[in-house]
């Protein structure tokens, strides 16, 4: 499957400081690029739930949503590097590794992992609707 490059979303900062990448109900078979400030993530449906990787190839920074997502791998369209989604290992060049991020679902939103919110908890209004 080749991802649709028009599927780009902006992440939302929740009241607890977690970064909400995508609503759980919006996770489909299509890969989505999520951006927030200087960060970019690729979000895909995996066998065991959402898979979140860095959004740009570690080799030449090509957007991975333009790559070929096939089951357990993603192949960068620019230079053909193929990464295992489970480990991040590059199958055809061991010098490169794709960073993966853990996730947690908070109030129906797929958020970056539980280990550290990107901002301390502060009194903010909870996201009530997705743009």
C-alpha cells in the first residue's frame, strides 16, 4: 500500500501534557503523517494496535507516508531503504534505524507513550473536537 500524501494531521496538546496524535476512531489502513512544531510522526495500524514511527526516513529525511507500507515493513520511496516496524531495523542497510514510539490511548486519542508527557500538566482546556 502506498500512503496518500494528503493524509496529514496536526497533533493536539492535551491538558495533561500528552501529545494526541490521532483519534483512535480515525486510525484506518491508511498511514497518517502527524506534525507538531518541529516533530513529525507516521501513524499506522499494526497487528497489535497503532504503530508510531518517526515521520521522516533517518537516511535522507524523505516523508515516510509516501513510502510503501506493507504488513511489517515500510520502504522509503526515495532510496529504497526498508525498515522493520517491530524493531526499527533497516533490512538493507544496518547503519540506519527507524525510531519507534510507544503509545497510550487517553480519552479516545492515540498519544505518545506513557513515559513522558512533552509538557508538565497545566490547567488547559481538554481538546473537545478534532479539527
